C-alpha cells in the first residue's frame, strides 16, 4: 500500500493542451515562426520549456530564455486557465485524502503557476505539498522536482511512494529514485513511451488509478 502519492500536473490531473499550445504559438510568433497545427506542439506538454525550444526549434540558450519570457506573457493571464480538470480527478484526490494518504504535486511547471491552477480547480486542499520549478528556471527537471518533494516531506522509504504521470520523464525520475510509477494513458504520452521508460503500472482511465492507489 502506497502511503505517499506524487502526481504530475499537465496531462495527469489537468488537460492543458489549449493553454500551453496557445502560449507556445504566441512565443514562436514573436520569432516570426507560425504554426498552423497545434498538435505539432503537444510535445511541449510535460518537459521543461527551455529544453523543448532548443530541441524542437534549435534555439540557442539565449533564444530559449527569451522564448520562455514571451510564453509567460500569454500564459500567466490567459493560457493558465485554458485548461480543464480530467473527469474523476477531484473524486480520486478526495478519496486519497480521506484515506490518509500523503498527496504531493511534482511538476516541471513553475511552482506559482501550479499553485494557481490547483486553487482554480479547487483541489489545492487535497495536497500536502506542492513542488514545482522555480521561476528562474532552476529545478526544472522532473528528477530534481521529485527529489525536492521527497526531501521536503522527509520521505525516506521509496517502497511506500509512487509517482503518477503521463510522460517518460515521470517514469524515469521515479526509477532513479527507487519509486514505483503509474503511467496514465489518457494524457500526452504514448503507451510505447511509458512502457519503454519502465512504468510499473499503466492506467487507461482515471478510474483505473484507484485499483493501484
């Protein structure tokens, strides 16, 4: 029985597809780059933004940091709320809370944005701790965020904790820390990606998470 559950945010608790892709489109437009099909930008959902700008558009580090600034111009007021809670997540979190589980958020999204999203969807009360990236783009890698969360909450027995996420970064981070993991298939990562990363369990739907958690 897992006493501690770490959740990813984007693609796991909420579907941020519209807000994130609109924000990336806005940033790329500032560089003269037009993207017609927002699905081309879905790979931006999950990894640190700087890495995605450099990987997918071959930005220099300086360009990537400028891209993040442009991204936040749109995201901080509009994109952040172009977002929906997946069906059943509120009920799932309530059951874990009532069962006395320690519930933590571990996201590569800047922590202030993550807190605003949890509060917006009225699920903040279910979380014992929120761990995210710093606004200065430090502590952005998922492994760093998870390590920070576990250390802050003094979780020393990895066998009692599990990471839930939709991308390989969640699964790989869990493996390095000795945690089991659940890869959710309703998010933005493929079954192949999650299986290749070594997910302990796969969950087709939010309801399937209950069988594991």
